[in-house]
């Protein structure tokens, strides 16, 4: 049985490329440079694209600066004045804890004449572990593991993280007071609330300890006893938005999924294929979100409604995966395997699901390709697609078919990208 057609792969990959280019930090940062201060300029940052953001800021900044950013292992780039640190993602490690202390140290002792520029993008929650009080890194890592496995949306996960941290939830900005803080944010969260991105180290929000405890109860999270005691204590309260430390802060959203999806749609139309955007803020269990997308694609393929063929259906947001098995993969490959099961045998459909940072979950691929023959091709290899989905083992299935999509780190992160082509 034939593999996926190369022209379909090339077309879908070109849409991904357009989406990523639209979130390129170079142009976005050049358009959002703050005014130079009378005093020092200190740059801090965290996220999978933080090194590229730091590189772009150095390129366009006209004046002295210093500081440090932290990114995932293998995502670093060389900067002249900003130190690029690397740490583990998605479960924090000791290098991440050291990076957190470095950032807190860099912003301490500043004056009202100084400027802190915070470069924030997705992934910083794991890259900035800072256990509060007498909690340990192992206990914070246990919180992260429980959150990653429970299926909660990113907003809920980061509400909990903010209350088990000495740096998240605006605490980095509070440490910089009375310096002015300008946060340049690349959003990877549905709804583009900058306070949620990387758990908002320089941005306060209105979430409370009670909110965190409700999330823990709702998702039946089993957290260490000392963590639960900490969240219930007064010491866990995060800075409030009306705190004086945030009075001079400036928050700028410089890239988002919405802009990237519009760029992908424009690329498709330039190639003569109509494009529709379902939403840039889709959340939910990856395999269930996939079934809805599959139903729409089947309707178009078989009945030419609600959109006329040929068309590419685009969507973004951040799905979640509840861990049930011991397989390999991430939320985009899980989405795509569930999608493939629901379009099995349907002609004319080809899809790409990928993370715009270039890494899907813990593997080295961004996502994968699938079409109406994917499940049949797996059967030829004596592989059961439904069984692989049950075990959260989508990566193994797509790797066996050579349908993995592996562009490498992109230097940005505006969440999941899904493109479904119906010829």
C-alpha cells in the first residue's frame, strides 16, 4: 500500500513553515523594543525559544546589557552579552534550579532607573524550578509529573505551579522591584493570557491558593504531603496584580497562534487551496479533539460540506493527554493517531499535527503525517493502531511508517498546529 504522497507532505509542511515564520522572534522583538533606561538593562527569560529571543534582542538593542535566559537542552544559541543556560523539559532538573537562582540574582539590587526585559515563551514552567520554603526539587518535579499525566489544561496546570514556586506567578518581577519590567511574551496558550505563559514569572494574575486546591481535587492529583501543606499555608500566596511591584510593568504579546494560523491560511490560498481556521484556542483531550476534527474532514471528503473541496482545515490551541500506558509520543502524535483511526479508508484526506516549537512531548519530532491509509499500512506491519493509541504509543506507530515530522527546534513556540488537507 502506497505511503503518503510527497506533494501532500510538502504542502502541509509549507503551511507549518509559514506559521513558524510568522512567530519569528527577530521581527517581533525589533518592533517591540522598550525605551532605553537611565540605568542598567538586564535581560532575563525562559522558554523553548528563549535563546533565539535573546539573540534577536541583542541584535536590535542599542546599548549595554547583561543577563541570562534558560532554554531546553539542545535549544541554545550563542549570544554575546546574555548567558544562555540549558535545563531539562518537561520535568525540571538541577540545572533548571540553578538557572532560576541565576535569574533571581540578576534582578536583585536594582534601582528605579534600571530596566529588566523579560523574554518569555512556552516551556518556562519546567525550565524554572524554584522550590519555595523548605520544599525540594524532587517534590517540585513530582508536582510536574502529576500535572503532565492528569489531562488538565495548561491554565489549570500553571495555576498549581504558581503556588509551588519562588519565581513563578510574578515573583521574578517582584524581586526586580523597583526596576521597570518589560515582558515580551510569545504566547503558546489558548486565549493568549500572558500571565499563563511559562506560569508568568514576571506577570501577576488573580489565581489563588483555593483555585490551586480545587484543581488538585478535580483532577485527583496525588502530590507529596509537604507540597499540599505548603499550598494551604499563607506563604504560598502569589503576588496580586495590585501589588506596587507591578505598577511600572509593561506586558507585550509579540506573537501568538492566531497570527501564525492566518499566515498558514494565506500560504494555502497562495497555492490555490482555500483555507478555513476552526479556532486558535482548542483545548481538550487530544484523542477526543481528533475525533471532532476527523468528523469534519469526513463530511468535507464525502459530502463536500460544510466546506467545499479542495480545502485545508487549520486549528491551534493546546490539547492534553491523560497518561494511560507506557508508550512514546506527545499530544500531537496522539491527536493524529486518533484522527487516523476515524478516517480509516476515507480517500482524499491528509493531515499534519505538530508542535510549533519543533518538539512534541519528550521525543525529537514535532509531530507526524497521516491519511486515510495510515491504519491499513499499520495493519500490513502487523501493528494495531487502536492498541498503540490505548498505550499512548503514537510515536512508535508513526515512526514505523516513516511518517514522523522532524523539522528540529524552531526557535519559537505558539502552541499546536494542525492542518488537514481535503482534496
